[in-house]
C-alpha cells in the first residue's frame, strides 16, 4: 500500500461516516485518541532486515491510521473546524507515511517522515491553548545553521497563562515561571487569592460512581517529579483530556480544588462536590465550612501517599453506612462532632483553612 492509496481509503471511509451531533466534543475525543495512538507507534527501524518485526508492527497499525484519518477528514468538512483539524490531519498523514515506508523497508524515508510527524504533533491544539512561553518565538543563543553564538541578554523565561479565578470566574492572564508547578496568584477583579498547580498529563483514569465521576490524574511537574491528583465531580460535565495536555488545577485560598482548566484546549471543569465527606457532612451539615478544610487535607496530603490513598478508599466504602448509623444515634453524633472540631482546629493551625 502507498500513502496515496491509504489517503484514498480514508476519503472513502470519511464519506460514509455520519456527522456527529457535537462536532466540538468529537474533535476533542479524536485528538485524545490520536495522541495516545501516536505514543504507541514504534520508531522506524535503524536498518533493513529480512522478516523485520518492525515492518510487521507498522503493517498492523495501518488500519487504525486509516480510520483516524477518515474521522479527521469527516470533521474537516465543517468549515468552523477546518483550522483546528488541519494540524491533526497533517500529523496523521505524516505518521501514515512513516508507517508505509517502514512496511516497504525504506528506512531513510521512514525516519524522515517520522521526524516530521514528531514536529507536527507539537502543533496540535496550539491554536486553542491558553499558555505561551516568553522564549517561544525568540532567537536561540546558538545558531546551528551558521555556528555562531552570542551572549544571552534575555531575562529568565516566563509563561503566560490565561486562567479563571475560582471565586469570581473572571478570566485574566498571569505571568508565571515555567520551571515550577505551584503558583500563588491574586485575582485583579475580586482581589481573592488562589493557587494554580500546573503540570503535564501523563495518565488519567475516570470512574463513575453514585452519580459522580472520580478523576485520577498522573501528572509530571516541570522539574520532572511525577504526582497524583484525585478528585470527584458531580456536575456531569464532559471533560476531554489527552496525554501531554498542560493542566491547571485551581485551588481557592482555603486549598479547596474548585476547578480544572485544560490549558491545551481551553476546556474548564467547574467542580461540583458530591456527598463524599459522608461522616462530616452528616454531623456538620452539607454546607459546613469545615468540609473545605477536610477536603483540602485529603487532596493535598492523604492522596499523595500510598497509605493515605488506601485510607481514603476504605472511607469511601464504609462512610455511607457509618453516616446512616450516626443519624440514628444522637449520642454518637455528639462524640464525632467533638472529634471533628478538634481535627478542624488542628488542621487550621497547619494552614488548611
């Protein structure tokens, strides 16, 4: 099969596809699937071999490449999405060419197409991303073309983020350092302080339970540290995330996670809490201010360790039963109330308020 034949098959497949009800959501799903598929592709072989396993692996991935290209071409029929689908289509076509060359044993051509595909991957979603580094468009200190170098008079690089205030929902740009993950910020409109935790997605698991969704993010900080962020959302909103997306987790001044902003595609998930603080909500009430402190301690401390993660999951299983039993035993509720108030004061002294 040649690249032209693959493209013709994708065009025929695209003509048979039905138009999705929500083209924007379908584009985000396709983008996430493509980036995950690109990560699974093998590098081109280094040299020709008889019965090369790399050639068989490339041949096995051609049908999936054709399907992804067909879906991208189908979405490109929508005039409002043509500019957004173009970088994705070019990256798929470059990877398709690399696979075809690998199957044919054309090692040099396969490597050139694969390197071009790697460069095109970085353009996917750049039109909608809400961040930009100050050194993105500045000339390099060392010019590889002529071999010249110069003294770098530029200040330390910065990154401009377009964020949403967790308190008043105002949108504003903030200049931060791209070398750290935690950024204490202040809204210019309502003067409220909040924190933005910025990291790159390396994995995501979503579980549906009791009318809510539980998100487990595996993220990498700019310094290279791998961390885990877990939270629940009862809003029912669809939140599209792909591997290597840049995320901003927005915390209020009392360290409660209020929203998650995908800086690569501009999608915002405003969190709505479900009834996961079962015991505390049963004793203190659903709107008690102490709940924010307990949740902040859970998100920032307990969920960052293996033992804490196990304890939280055990609590989620037994919490509803315990909460129902407390409702029928006023004397037990009074004891738990005293314990929770003592715990709240202890956490408040440590800054979780």
